[in-house]
C-alpha cells in the first residue's frame, strides 16, 4: 500500500529496517548517542549553529511539539496573535485557549492567503497590551497552501514580537528562513518530510528564547526537555524505536542532498500529479505559486464522491486523503512525501483515469 496521505509516510526499506535495531535502555549511553545524533542532524538540516539553536526532542506527535512550543515560549504575561487559514492554525488557537494563554485570532477564508495588512493592523492596534508572539502554520496541510513567512517576520521585527511556526508538514522539504531574527521556534515531526515514523517530534528553538521561557506544562516543558537532553539525559521514557528511525531517516535525508533535493523531488512529483489530474479534468484548488510541494488539494469531480474515489484507489493500492472540515465535500488531497516514485504516480494517474472513464 502506498501512502499518499500527509504522514505517516511510506518508509524506505532502510528506515523500516532500522526499527529492528537492538533493544535499548533509554538510560544507557547508546540511547544518548542516538539522541545526540538526532539533535545534531536536525540542526544540520538547515545548517543551524548549535550555540544559537537547540533541537529539542519530544515523544509525541506533531501536535505535542506545537503544544510544547506555544505553552513554553509564551510567558504568563505574554500575548499571542494566531494567524489562521486552516485546521492547524485553528488548533494553535485551541491550544492557547486550553491553557488560558492571552491571545487573539486572525481568522480568514481557508482557501486564501494570510493577509499581512490585517496582521499589521492588529499589531498596530494593540498598544498597551502588546502582542509578544505571532503564531502561524508554515504549510497549512488543510489546503496545501505554503504561507509566506517573510512578511510576518518583517512585521514581528518592527513590532518587537517573536514568531512561532508550526513547520510540522514543511520541515525538511521547504525553505525556512532561520536567519530571520524574529523566528523564535519551529515545531515539527519525524514522520512527514523527514520520512521517519510517528512517535517523536521536535522543536527547533533559539537558546535565548529558552532562557526566558516558563512552561505551563510538565511533560511538554521545552526547557526541561532541552536541559536534560543537553546533559545527555531524558526526563521521561522516549519512543526509542522512533528515535532509531529518525536518525536513519536523517542520515538518508543528508545523503540524498538535504532539504533542497527533497524539495525538488517532491516538486517534480507534485507537478506530475497536478498535470495528470488536470488532463482528467480535475483542477488543483490552490495556485502552484502559493502551494507547497509536499501536498496539494484538488477539487472533487462532480460525478465522483470522495468515498468512491478513496475506496477505489485503496483497492488498487493507494491511500489518498479527504478534505478537512467544510472542505471535505469539495476537496481531496494527495501528498508526495515518503518513498514515492514517478512510476507510482503514473500508476495512480492510470487508476484515476480508469475511474473517470
Ligand atoms: C501543519 C500541521 N500541524 C500539525 C499537525 C498535527 O500533527 P500530528 O497529527 O502528528 O499531531 C499536522 C498533521 O498533519 C500538520 O499537518
């Protein structure tokens, strides 16, 4: 079965085999070697300086990493502005609400880009109760839109706010400008563009942001996790096998040419899907210039329900993904993450052609 859903992804044989590595006690030096290698390799994906940045591992799914980032880095007296254009932006706001973090939401049409003029207006109108943080999803997997972080970074710099980024479905395959001084942290996971397995997620955080942090949670306290990991320790029992897979996936990622090569590989596959579906009369929902290369959403053809499309493709060996929320009746999604080849996409398009004939 080929997984064309946005994670977990189809694994390479090499990563799958790494799950059979020897049993390991998480309090022994062998585990800490693994943890050190994962942390160093995560920083190396974007060439980050370990004196300035920490990669902090958390045994959780991507949401756990986002929750850890937001609940640790926004201080008690802080105030967040959440820019939303999909499920995962909305989830950041839900996390803020759950922990009673002072915040405002900037909600927009899920099919549209985030309006930086509106963000500027909100930041401008907040004199007296200044926003300390702006939170945004980089690749909004709901629609496949790649949100442009540049204007948000510029606004954060001019209003003295820090940017918190959910990079769960972009880290490792899309450009992330870590040189932007406003960027305090990015949260991501092993089992999407890095091609590891679910169970371990991480936050790439500026060390100076950690120094000022005060967590609202115990398990997800980024400062505690970072401190322990810096000392070659762990506060809790980590998902050991997911760490094996993450390290192997990161080795493979580096050997294959890093994030830029992965970006190009995904871009070619995404273009192949787009062109092939267009030939069958199925239009992409977001313009290519505004889309990620990781996942694209497509308009469901009038004469085919999602259930029929999904079940028929599954019977032929492909798992695709539904639209989310109100978009579920209109859209379906295809991700090209994981061990997927051009031949696989040709076969997928052939099956779509049969269904639409
Ligand atoms: C952008 C984004 N953020 C957060 C998540 C949540 O990740 P998880 O399901 O691993 O908790 C996802 C999952 O697809 C995502 O795409």
